[in-house]
C-alpha cells in the first residue's frame, strides 16, 4: 500500500486502510523517540514550515520536533511575529513561503478551511495542524494511536467524547477516525454544545455524563473554552462542572480499565477533576509522545511520496491542469497561481535511505 | 389517619372517571374509590361532599407570589391562602421577585417558605436569565436541582432570540419547559392597553396584537429548531392561538395557557381608565375572546392559569399609564371557568383537565389525578352556589381584581392537600357529615 494523498487536510475522505497505514507508520516511528540519538536522516535537506495563526505551544513544538527527528529543517512562523499582521493575505503569505521551496507547509489557522485554501495553491504538500472548528487530523491520529496501544484494535470499542463538541475540531476528526475504524462513539455534553445533527454521524448523543459513560472503554475529554460562557452555551463554569466534570464518581460508570485522553491544556476542576487527571487512567502524557510519532509519519508520507505526485503531474501537464489555469487567468482577480519558472521538480531524486521496519512500508 | 369523602361526584379526567364515588384516604394517599356507601363501615373522619364535584386539586401554573422582596403585595403564605380558597392545591410561581429567583438559594428559600406555610404546594419557576436581564443564562441546573419545575423570565420577554435558543437547548437536558411571556418590546413600547378602537378613543398608547404574535411565531420556530419545550404563557390574541394550533399540528412540543381575564373580558373593561383592567398582555377584542374559547375547546390551549399578579393599591390608584400591570386571580379562576362550562364551551371534565391535569403534565408533577396510590390533593366545589366578589374579603394581600362586585357561580367548599384539609368554606362549617 502507498499513501496517495497529496495533502493532509483532514480525516474526512481517508479510508480505513489509509488510516491504518498512517497509524502503522507512526507506530514504527515511535521507536525512534526511544533511541538515545533520536534522529534519522530521512528528510535531510528538506525544509518544513510551521505556519501558526493561533498560538499552540503543544502542537507547534510537536511538529517541530517531528521534523527535526527526521533531520528536516523546521521553521516556525507565528502570526504575531510575521508579516501576517501587516495586512498580507493568507495566500500571499503562503506563496512567499512556498517560493522558499519547503517540503511541506504545516498550518494552524482559526478559520475553518484555511488549509484547504492553501492546498488549492498546490505548490507544496499542506498539513492541517488544526483549522477553526473543522478538523485536527494529527490529533485524532495520536489519540487513536494511544487508544490502540492500550486497547488494541478500536473496532467494536465504546469511546466517549465529552465536552464542547460544537466547537471542537478535535472531536470532529476523532469522530471520523473512530467511526471509520469501527468504534462506537458516544458524544456527551450539554445540548447547547452538542448539535442535534450529530446523530447523523452514526454516533450516540448523551446529555447526561453518567449515562453516556456507562461501560465505555475510553474517554476523550475536550478542553472547554471558558469564553463560551459569555455566549450562553452554559450559565457558569460551576454549573458546567456540576454536569460534565469527569470526577472519580462519574468514572465509576466506565469499564474498570478505562483510559482517559485529553488534548490539553486541561481546565482542572472544570472538565476534569485533578484526581482523575493525575490518576492511573490518564494517558495524557503518552498522547504527547505519540503526537511526535504521528507527525513524523505524516511528514514522512507526504514529503516522500511527493515525487510520485510530480510524476503524475508531468503526465497530465498541458492537459487538464493547463486548461484549468487558462480558465482562471481569464478571470480578473482570480486567486489562481501563476506558473512559476523553475517550479517543476527536478528529475527524480533518489529515495532517501529508509530506516523503517519492514511492516511500515511493505503493506 | 383515615378519611372518607362521600356522596360527591368524582370528576377525574386523567382516569376518564365521571361518576358518584366515595374516596377512602389513608395517610394522605388515595386508597380506594368506591360506589356511594362503600366505606360506610370504615372508621374514619367523614367529609360530606353531597352536591359537590370532587376533583383532583387544581394547579395554577402561573402565579406571582412576590416573596422574597415584595411582601407588601403578597407573600408565599397569603398567596397560598388565596390559592386554597380558590381550590388550588399547587402553584408554580414566577421568578420576578427581589432578589430574582435565578439561583438555587432563592429557589430553596421559596420552597422553604411554602413548607412553613403548609397550605398549597409551591413549585418555583426559575429565571431564564440572570437578574431577568435577558443577557446571560441563569443557573438553570442549580435551580432545577433545588426544585424549579420550569424556566421563565415572565414579565420580561426574552428579546434575544439566540439566548432563547440556547435556553431551549439547555433546558432540554432537564426536560423542563420554558414558559414564555410573548411581547416584542419594540412593538409594545409605551403601550398600556390593547391597540385598537378603544385605545385610540381614550388616547392611551396601545400594545398591538402583533407584538405577541411575532414572538409566538419566533418561539415556535425555535422549538422546531431545538426540539425544546415552549409553553406560551397567557396567550391573548386570535392569531397567537392559531399559531399554537399550527405548531401542535406539526407535532412540536408547544403548549399554551390562557388567563381567565383573557377569556372573560375585552378591552371595554378599560373604559373609565380602570387600572384594574390593566395587565400584560392587555385585554383584547371580542374576536380574541372567542378565539380563546375556541382554543380551549379544540385543545390548542392546554391550560387555564391565572397570572395572579397582586399589586398594592398605591400601585393601582394612579394615572392609567403609570399603573402596575396585573390582576389577582386565584379566587375567581374556578367560577369563571365554570361559566365556560355553562356557556357550552366545554364540559366539566374538560374544565378540570385545563385546571389540573394538563398543568400537572406540562410541569411534570405527579398530581392532577385521583388514581389510587396518589397523594390526596382534592378540590370540592359546588357548581351552582353563587357569591359576590368582594376584594376586601380576598385572602390575597392585594385586592386588584377586575371582577369586584361580580356575581359568580361556583364555589369551592373544601381543599385538601395530601389528605390535610387546608381550606373549608365557612358556610359549610358545622354542617353535619
Ligand atoms: Zn407574563
């Protein structure tokens, strides 16, 4: 099996086999982080740009470390320090960055769909590191990876996602990943944060924490954004906690060997009680470790299959692609990219030396 | 402790019973219903209900008890005294007290006051928004835990549709209805009576029917969106009833109540600038009164609720546009409803349904039924006895009734809550059982 996606924008659209392939790749990368010298030369000479329009120490540093462990050069650009604040459009920023020939562009943006806009530029692989309330696919993969380590195959397992489903990209990506892999997903939260439309996703919808937790194998707590109170999604943090804080008592409803995930940073005493967060069920730190492996896998898969895409492109060049460009150029103000001289990739580069176990690449 | 209520006609719509039956009550619970004389051999305190209807205790789902904060208008004690005299064994009281009932502490206080009064059961209705300001959700979960049975900003319409949406979603978690006072404040601004021929002639700024109707339409749309439970309080216009009828036909969780003054009086009562005919929503036109009756008849209107709103005479003996909104209603609701029975609007059993069964169902209370095993909450009334309304004789602390001097037919003889007699008509006292 090969991973044929040009970009990594979301879990949506990925097949079960593709998800498992990325997970297997990540699982094999995990070992690298256990080595004394945590570095392989796989992406040597390549540049990964992390373009972050939202502050996120955790995700950004995870991508940065992932890139570095693959020997890539990682550049971090955050909205507060760049030309972003000087009125430059997202596309202009991206065009400039792409002109520096990165191997991949990792983007975190508060607007849902921002990575898709960059993907349409199609100048380098785009990796979604969280877009608005839409998706956060690498988070879902690291969550699934962590669950698999503890529970094995997720198919048939009951997994609860608790909290602000409405605004959560983590929830969306996880719902897609878990249901695609055959898990039974239960969404739990106050009805204001749990859209009725959820029922269409093939999940159960619960507004009672204890009822929702009954017999679950894993619990995924979402971070509650305190400012939601201002918009009347619930009366107070106190009342939210009264109904939805994961306490030792509520946890008794779940299976005895249940595991608890949280994307961090936690609001202790709001969505999760400290005794639970620090207790034996919590796998929050493993999630962080697995996050690096997942991001290594995604960077690896996208940047090394790039040559395949280039080859395909050369076949279709002047046909469909060329036609499309012509159409766009006839529209004044269209955002279409201009063909840039020298953009075409050079003749096939030699594959990097793989340092992967057989199963990851051999499927 | 045993009691037998004998020789009465039992009307128990929840169990489709309308027949002469004696009731055996033990430890405050209905133990058995039997044909007249069934319990002749039982040693018990006997209550003679001859000539009376024995109905499940009446439930008023919309009253203002004014405590805490406005004890000069009414207290939980005086309000429940008026209630049991009017045949009501349970009340749901609105949150516009001072402090506002927008948190568990105030809810518990009201429950505690009612327990101390020991008359009618009192179920607080929690505020929808903090301080009734219509901006932030009140501590709804906390109030429900403390005993609130519904949520409402009554008196203040919720103008922010998004807040109403969130409240409907949030309340669905507790399965409590939101009672809505439907009035678009922009349309009603400055109005003191119905906008119509009389207001124009009297020179009083009017509140158009449409101020109610646009809000009813909005909240029905929100009920559709959220699948939340909307209860339209004191419906007053023909088109508002039509909107409710349509919503019910669509299967939405929409219920409605009407106040006796809205099915009895028209805006003509305002004539002479009578502030006792000033309330919100205002008295409307004859067409609207007809529509209220039609709505009661066809089930579009589920409940009769008084909107008992006591005010001090100093708040009523002022210029019309300065006067407080609202009228008392606990002691006149039953005879005014019985008038609809005599006028052929509906049968007696339907009247009991609107005054007891349906309010209990809407609020999720285990009352409104004479089923064996249920608490003995009963109202005994004589449908033929007449009496004259004397505001000064009212048990309420306030006298602001628009029915002063009216001769009404239908009189409460005895009210019982959980097997305890909480009201007995003085005329009946000493009458041998
Ligand atoms: Zn009202």
